C-alpha cells in the first residue's frame, strides 16, 4: 500500500462474495481517515457492490433475451406472444409470413388485430389459463385460407399468476399436399390394378 500510495482499501461484496476492491489515496488535506469516514466509505462500497451485481444480472438477462429472440426468429413456426393486457410483445417473421401481416406494425397492437383463431386462443389462455391445442384451423385473409396447427398457452410467473400468453402455429399446407399426392398415387395404383384385372379377363 505504501508503494502504491494507498491509504484505505475497501472490499466490494455482493451476496457475501468478494467481487472487487476500492483503493483510496491519502486525503488532500493530509488528515487521517476517521471512523466516520470509514463508515461512510463502507456504506458506499456496499451500495457499489450491489449496483455492480445488478448491472451484471441485467447484462445476463439482455444476453438471454437476445438469444431467445434469435431462436424465435429462426424457426419456421409462427410465434406470437402477448402481455397480461393482451398487447402483442413478440411477432416473429414466420408469423408475419403465415398471417400476411407486417411484423413491425403488429408490435404493441392488441390480440384483436390478429386472425380470429389466434386472437381467440390467446384470449382464452389469458383469461382461463387453459392450454388449447387445435390440430387444424384455417387462417383466413383477403387473399387465401391457410391450414395451420395451433397451440396457445398461458405464460405464468414464479407465483403462478398469468403474465401473458403465447401462440405457436405451423403451416399444414405441405402436409396437405403430400396427403393429396398420396391419395392420388393410391387411386392410380387402384386403377392400374383394375385395368390389369380387366385385361386379364379379356
């Protein structure tokens, strides 16, 4: 301390863990550090430790939020989330594609602005706390009707109170097309078998 010209070194604690120190040089007046000075400095050091820990936690929350946002943005399923009063807080690009709505325009609008199956499912989750799974429902807009599989769920905090709701829905059009092709192939196979039988009889 003499080499570095330090007079006081204060520990910074957060939740009983040492996270740093504060080093102070001598007073400009030349006076020593009295007990009242040290008490005040320790109070400031404690507050600084708490502030640093909170800043670290906030950074971790921001990083986690960005990570979740990237995941939601990259999936093919539509994801829409609303808060406790029904305002849209999350609307990914897949949801914009499936509903033909502008993602930027939907933020902070209410669930009523969504297609009826989505708005009804989200409102049910918000007001009753029920999870709703619909194997197939049509999202209808001015241009077309698109079949989707839909699940809506409430979002709860640690106490169990409902703080929002989320809807996840996926396009069933490719599945429907495959099913149509399968049925078409089955019909063709049947007619081939029938024609072969008739030819044999002839």
